[in-house]
C-alpha cells in the first residue's frame, strides 16, 4: 500500500509522466525512496532536469493520495502498480505502461489471451454484424475481448462477449468512477462483474479528448492483436492500430465496401501492408496460432458453443471433419442455397466452420 500511496503522490506532480516515474523508481529502487530524495539526488536521473527536480518535493500532495485511496475503497476499486504480480504481463511489455491502474472487477490469467475489437462510434449494419460475429467467435474460443467502451463497435464487442458468458475488458479515458459515455454505466457494472474495467486516470477525472489516445495504447497493450472493424482514416480506432504496430502487436482489418467511408481506415491499413485482411476469426487464429496454442488446446473443445440461430445449429450439425459442398449442405438442411451460405458465413465468423476452395466447408 505504501508503494501505491507514493506513486499516487508522484502522479500528481506536473510534468512527471509514466516514463519519468519509471526511471525514478528504477533509480531509487522504490516509489517511497523517490519521495525521500533531495533535488540534488533527483537531478541525477535521466530526464529529470533541474527545475523538475526542484518541483518534485514541493509538489508532493499526500492529501491527494489519501483522497484517491479513500474514493477507490468506497467504490470497490483496486489500485495496482506496474510492479505488482497481478499487473497484466502483456501491458508491462509496452514502451510506456502506466505505473498505476485503477481496476473495477478482477483481472485473470486468461486475459493474457486477449484480442482487441475496436471501430467507429457510428457503424453500418454490416459493421455491427461483423463486430458481433467476431466477438462471439473469440469468446467462444475462450479468448478475452478488449475494447474501449465507446459507442458503436466497442459497445457491441463488450455486449456480445457478455451475452456469450465470456470475459471482456474495458479501458476508459476517464476516472473509473466517471462512466463515459454516460449511457454505458450499466454496461460498465456488468463488465466489472465478469471481467474488468480499467483506467490509468485518477478517480474523479472527467473525460477529455487527449485522454483517449492514451487510453488506446492500453487497449492494444492488453491484447495480442487488434481488429479494426470500421473506421475513417483519421478515426480513433486507427490510433489503436498505430499503437498496436508500435507495440509489435498484430493488426487485423475487416474489409468493407469501397463506397463506404467507414471502411476507408481498414482499407488503408490493408493497402499499406500494416494489417492482415480477415474474412473470419480463423484468419486471426492462423496468425496467432503459436501464441494462442495453450488456451486453444485447453479450452476449444470444452467451452460451449456461442449463441447460434436455429438455421446455424442445423447447418453446424451437418458438418464434420470431411469437406462438404454447399449444394449437399443445402439439400440436407432443406434450405435454399443463399440461406445456407448466410449461415455458413456466420458460422465461419464465429470460428466454427472453415471454407475451402470450391465452395467446400468443414467443421472446425
């Protein structure tokens, strides 16, 4: 607790960001030792100039730290540090991990197998369906879905994961006691019940434009890869794509109509070779199969199927390990070929069916 209190004191010092705090703690061996250091000692640390070294002892606000811990306790929020065992390992590996995380809910070792699903706040019907299909498929495979709780694609990804009784993590750009957007207050509560809501911002921090790019680096930092569903070329989801690339994480992009502006972001990533085009969740598994092998071996067979429509259940029940042509599937299901194809494509998005050349399909 003393480390948390000391880090909260340091976090309130102007001009003292995550990188400098990490440098100070590395030099002085503990946050508490940083608070005890003199300006002459502080200035020896790389990145700490004379004026900042003089300001640190003067700007220490222990009352702020006391208030933050009191508010967190009342709200049932845990405050974990970069040096704690329960701090996410993937996030520790990025260039500038936050020294402190406010967490509502519980982190879990399974969250090491996470995929971010992000996109525009105003998705098309196609984008909505695609985000839901991917989130359901990822959850059905035992993976954790990470997103930013924003309107649109983010909200769909979280809700779908919860509906499938899976884990989801939400990273927000405000204090964890300031729900944003406000209409997602109940969703935040549900996520905390079966996953976790995280923020690096102190309790009581209001949402502000500069907070969201910082939030996005945590979204990508928590995940093995990020899926960009729909976004304008200058949309917020593209920042998550950039931070993913900077963090050496995989980026996946869902193609859309060339006439749809909301597909311009994913298309740009694909065109410039920064993202892998995906048609289904299987493309994600192919790219990350080595990193996902432990959880797929353990959970893929044991976990229940994601929610399926009656048509999807019928089609899925007909498939096996041997490839079957769509005409044969259609005949046995007593469905039209177009209806059969719709169900097959939906099952493919959910990672339950694989399409082979020649309109052949088999169960995964």
